C-alpha cells in the first residue's frame, strides 16, 4: 500500500536532500579506507527510494542493541 503522506513526513522531518546526505554519510562510515562496502545506486533511486548496493554484506557492522 502506498503511503500518501510519505513525502510530507520526510520533507517535514528531514528534508529530502538531508535524508540522502545522512544515508550517504552512514554508507561512507561503513566503508573502510581501502574497500567500498556500501555504495549509492543512483540508477535505482526513485522519488520515494534511495538505493544502495552492498559489495560484501558480511562486512557491514551489526546494529548495536540498546538496553533500556
């Protein structure tokens, strides 16, 4: 089901370009100096989707769990 309010929520909370910049910054932080692990896939971007390729999913760090 398409979320008809998606665009306004992203624009309000992030701004489209700020969201993309944040995701790119994250992808860059995952990459080490010698290997690109996470890359933007601009050919698959849409108005509602930013796409990334994982060169080697095993090298992507696990999310840390937070205890409350």
